[in-house]
C-alpha cells in the first residue's frame, strides 16, 4: 500500500485548490500518483471548485513561433497555476496560437495597463485634435467630442494591445476573450505575462550606395 504523506496532500491541495480530504482520497485512489490524482479531482469537478482572487499562476510555457523563413520570430510566456494544465494539449495549443497571433498582428503591449501615461495622453491629444479638425464635428458639444475621442482610443487599443486585438484565427473574439474561454475550461488562472517579437533587420540602417559616384569612379 502506497504511503500518502501530509506533504503529498498539501502539495496536491496547493495545485488544485481542492479540500484536504478530497486530496487524500484522490491520492489514495491514484496509488500516490499526483498527476492521476489531479485528473481524478478534475473529473469530479473539485480541482477548480475553490475560486479566489490572487491565485498565483507561476507555472506555464514559454512558446515560440517562426514565420516567413526566419524573417519574423516570437517568444511568449503564458502562465497557469499547475504543471498539469501547462503540459496539456489545449494549453500548449493556446500558447502556439498566441505566438502566431503576435507574429501576424504586431501588438506592442500585453494589456492596457502596460501603456505609459505619457503615451496614452499623447494618443488622446491626437484623437481630440483629429475630432476637432473634422468639419463634420463643427459646433458639436464637448461631451460629443469626448465620446469620439474615447472611440478612437478604443481603436488604438485594438491596434496595439494584445488582449484587445481580434484573434487572427477567429476575429469575432479578442485574444482576451480567447484566454477567458480557456480559464473557464481549465478552472485555472491563465495570464499572458510577456512577449518579444523580432523582425529581421528591424531598427537597422540599411546601406545606401551613391550609385552615381560609384559609376563615376568606375568610368575613371
């Protein structure tokens, strides 16, 4: 008979949020195999029964995607609460989809909170100037202009914020909504922590030869 220690039970409880007795029963039924015990708890709807704010998502995957023969590359870190979910096919596919989306959509930020106040104020000022310079808005009250500005800011978010962008494989939903769907399915907190997108030659000054000078030199 497999010896189930308090340490085993505590570790399983921390990973699943299930009660101590449920964890002990699951471990006993799984003959001490933690992965199988997690499966048993999930099958019984107990692994995600404990909902609370501030749960730590410290497991996960760093995924990658290379496109256009190595011209564009992406690294993205997506976190969840347990290694069990991180190793699952659905979570792995989510990470791949997010990396591919980043390669195609070129977001600059993960969430709106990552945009600096300076940048946001600048975009707001530009949106307000555009609204006021539009002849169609002549004589419109400030509250109407404010609504136009907010609409343009929302468009800005859709362009540069990953979670606000329409998901490239299903534009009817945003990337944020895609993540929310996976949270509902797994019962775990899932977050996109950070990403890096690389484009070959980006930021480098390309060589520009003075063709006429070269021809003159060759002509002697």
